[in-house]
C-alpha cells in the first residue's frame, strides 16, 4: 500500500496536488485554501477512481481467473473480536496520524519535489499499515473502501444472482466511510 500511494502521489502531484483521499481533501477545505466546489469535485473523482480500480481488479481476478470472494482485497473489515467502537476509534486515529504526517511532510512551500512528498507519504502509509492494519485493514479514506464496496456489491449481485447487500455492507460498512472524515 505504501508504494501504491507513493506512485499515486507522483502521478497526480502536478494535476491535483496529489489529492487521493477525501479525508485529506476535507482537511484542506477546512484548514487550507481548498475551495469547497473544487474539494467536492476532488472527492467525487476520488470515489470514481476507487470504483474504476476495483472494476479492473474484479476483471483481472474474478472474470479471467475464476476467483470468488476478494472481500478484504476490495474493502476493509474488522478482524474477529474487534468491536465496531474499537474499529471506529482506530480509523479516526489512523486518519489523524496520516493527516498530521502529510501536513508535516508538505509544510514546506513549495514542497521540495513530488518524489520527496511521494516517498515520505508512502512510507507514512506503510508505517500506519504495519501498526494498525491487522485490526481493520486501515481504510483511512472513504473512497478506498466505499468505491470498491459498491463495485463488489454490483458485480456479485450480477455474478452470483441475488442480493448480496447484507454480505457486502453488513453493520460495518459505514465505519471506514465516516470515521476518516472525523
């Protein structure tokens, strides 16, 4: 995940300032100079991007290879024994650490370069994942969880025939969407 984020930052740095995460965009709307309309457009684009990525994963692993369930590959879920309250707190904490780290990394104006930002943000995501990943899969981004979850629900409804909403959404789905935005 850390390298994936690092490459995403490098690719999107010049066009959006590397806004890959709605929680980061919301933070910039509240505390930075991001205009609300631009922020909302970024958030919508982030969700669509996550959905397109999930669609490509579905085509590769399920359609061509005959796979069945990619649950945690698509979206996060709590480890057995982790309560929803614990998962919610962890997602708030992980995202707060991410935002504090990104603020510190990108505080130089202008930043050193996109490779500097990408490397350190990628390392930050890697460290957070190693510290907190086992409990929930550390979404830290509503788009990272909700976009793939929507694709998973649509694909499996068509693929398996029937309603898989309870399996896909259950009682947990809202936590990785709401908690990072706190």
